């Protein structure tokens, strides 16, 4: 490699965000993201549209990132891409581009787990040292609790047995005729709502394990809507606030319980749902009461991005790991 601080270029195309980032040591030289608004009309991601747009956006983002970083492609020390989990047709685009660049410039290729990118993202600022922690990854497709002992030392404590938290937000938002993605819309409506008006279930809160379930909560909201003669703006806001409170309470209590059982002194939170201000505030309060440190990813690293993939790749590269360019993408790639 050309320097003590290798330059890593990463591509993220696991779902409907196309992203390219360039990282040198702990300096983010460029981070470009193109979001796809076309899926809003369908209330969810359409794989064919997503992959087609990745093909359109990736070359332009690559060119823009290299220009912004002030480097030539030949100066990159390693190329990385998300290998899974995600949509197969989307993953294929980013991985193929990164593999082609690695082969063309005779540089290492690193296949990165999307979940590892999220899990490590709270450590992106500072000295990049990965401290032992209990990590909550909460997004549209995933809700997991992970016991982290260091980079590449992960033990799954619990996961959702049905819908992910972000998926539940999207589905409830659709029931209430709100926009997509549902998380920001529900959070916005909840600001002026009464969170105590509807008593929704806290599924698996006292299950005795660290797993989650949000399907029953989603169904309870549907039944409540069916009971109402009409849904005014005030009722919609109350439904959003009550639903949001139920999700947040489960996430916070189960995370702190896992931290206590693992003896963790640090809790980290990442993923798109971690942008939710109520979740951040209540997790912070709970951690303060428990005497546990809290570290959250900055908002721009919570949603899908390539900077977190470059970070994970850089750590792996520095540890002497690299992937074979023949390694296939895996839509169901497990973290541990």
C-alpha cells in the first residue's frame, strides 16, 4: 500500500441509496449519496427500479467522489463494496463495480457486511478505536442487539422475529396515508400528538430474551384505525405518538437490559431509525440512569451510506484482511 494511511474507496448499493465514499485513515475525503424518490409512489422499494437507478447514479457519483477527494483512481489502495445483506439485484451493481476497479488497478478488494458498517458507524468520529459495547442496530430492514468485543468480534444477542422497527414505521405510515419512508413522517406527526391516548402493546418486552417483535404492534394500530369512525389530523397525530412511544420503549428497555446482563459500560445505536429524536433522548436518559455511556452515529451516517462501508473496510485492511474478487454477494449475509 502507498502509505501508512491507505486510501479506501467504497460503494454501497444494498437497497435504494447509491453511495460512494473515499476514506484516508480517519479523514473522509468524499461521501456522495443519491437517494431514489421514485419508490415513494409505491410505498416501498421496487427492486427493479432500484437496480436500474444504481446503474445510472454510480458512474456519476464515482466521478464526483474522486474529484472531491482530489485524487486519481490509481491512488486508491483498496476498493470495497457492500456484499450483503440487501437486495440481490442492487448488491450486484456496487460489488461488480468495485471488483472491476480492484482488478483494473491490481488493488485489494473487500466485501463488507452492511450490518457491520452500521454497527461500527458510531466510532467513525474520534480515534476510530472500537470499544467493547452492546450495539443496537435499528433500521428499515434490521433490528438487532449485538455484543461487540472488538472489530470482527460480534455475538448476536437478539433480533426481530418478524418486522424490523423501521419496517413497522413504514407500514403504519402507509395505513395513515403518510409518506415514505415512514419514520420521519411519523416522527413529525407525533410531535403534536398525545402519546398516552392509545395503549398499544409492547410485544416481547418481558420475553426473557433479547428478541424483538413489531408485527403485533402494527396489527394493533390497524385494528385501532378500523374502530375509528374518522381520522382527523389530531387523531392521526395521537396514533403516531402512541405508536412511536411503544416502539421506543421496547428498544430502550431491551437494549439496557442486554447491556446490564453483558456487563457493558457502553451502548451504541446505529441505523436509520436511530435518527429518531425521541429514541435518542430516551436512550440517553436511560443510559444516564444506568451509568452507561451512550454513543450514537451522527445522523448522516445513520441512513445507508458508503462512508461506514469504507470505515469497516479500512479496519479490515489494516488488520490484514482482504476478499477474493470471486466472492459472491449474499442477500442474507449474517453478521455473526
